[in-house]
C-alpha cells in the first residue's frame, strides 16, 4: 500500500506542476523511480519533471516536482 500512495502523491504533484487537475488519466503518467523523473506519455509528452519524494513519517509522504534535477533538497 505504501508504494501505491507514494506513486499517487508523485502523480498528484506532477499534475500540479503542469497546472491541471485530475483531468488527465493517471495511467498515462509514468514514474521512473531510478532516475527520479515523471512524465505524461499522452497528453503532455513534451513535459518531464524531476521529483523528490519526502517520507514525513510512517504514514505520510509528499512530493515536489522540479524543472531541473536537484542537488540538495530538504
């Protein structure tokens, strides 16, 4: 379940990053956990964002999407 919710907050952050609500099918948003990149392969194929996932505690996490790869983000 934790992976599901982490993916959810990454996708939600990406939708806020591109400026639209839940009007895009979440299945079209791809998350590459290795390179920390998220992108939409259908509605906004030209947009890619780097993301940083923060695990606040055992039950909560949040994500920030950025234009450029981050060096340090706390």
